[in-house]
């Protein structure tokens, strides 16, 4: 086998906790989607299932493939990995409209006894409304992008596996918050008119362009 190909194949790693979490999410969503697809096929068509599973698969590729192994040596690979974590996986996951599907995928007893008091809490609704605001999502994306590429934090993530995992978790969380208002995840209500998502995305691109220019020059 070609040495380069052998090195690439050997660089696949399986982060067991992350893979188990992805597998559990996929199983719960699939169970809920099957129920919702039978009840309301127009709102939960097959493409939503495909989008959600593609989002989870993107996370798996970003975390387990050679992208993670070579990201510490090649800046280009490092940035591709972060784009997958922030800009590809989150919108695909939200396009699956997973909140209701995940609830329907859990055992009824768990939803009734454990989740219902939490899901109907006024405090949760208030916190959710603030977290899903476009300003929150935009600041989360910009902060995660800029802070983790500052030399001090960049090198910290390279030296420490724990901080490396923390960095990835921050990217995924920021990406989910950023893409929430763009996709309009049910059951949230829009904070701003739909047309404002164009400048919202454009300003986010300015952050990425500015960071790219700074890293280049």
C-alpha cells in the first residue's frame, strides 16, 4: 500500500464517547421521525431524516477522520475541520427539525415523568428565547471563531487533548446557536424579519474573511 494512503487510513480514530452520543441521538431521532412521518408526512418527509443523519455523519467525519489527526500540522486541514463543525453539521441537523422528533423518540414514561416539568418551565422558555436570538447566535459564532484562533488558545488546544475536545464542543455549540434563526427551528418564533438573515450571514462571513486575512498576513 502507498505510504501516504497507509498513513491516512491509520489516522482514523474513534472518540468513543462522542460516537456513542451520535449513535444514541440517531436512534432516538429515527424512532421519533418514523412516528411523525406516519402522522404528518408533509412536515416530516424523508429529506428531513436524511439531513439530520447527514449532520451527524459530518460530525463523525470531522472528529474521527484524518482531519482531526492532521489538523494540528496543517492549517488548511484544521480550518476544514472547523468549517464542518460550525458551518456544515449544524444547519443539516436543524433542517431535520429534531426537537419534536427527539421528544417523540424517547419512551413516553421518560417524557412524562422527567422531561415534561422541565420542558414546560417558564424559566426554560425565557432562557430559550434569549439563547436563540440572532444576536446571541452571531456573537457565539464570532467569539468561538476569533478566540480559539488566537495564538494562546490555539496552542493550548494543540497541547491538551481535553482543551482540544472543549474547542470542538464550543464550535458545535456556537454553530447550533448561529444557524438556529436561519433555519427557523420549530417551535421557536422568529425574532427578526426573514430578510435580516441576509445581512446576518454576510456579517458572519466578514468575520471569517477577517480571520483568514489575519492568519495569512
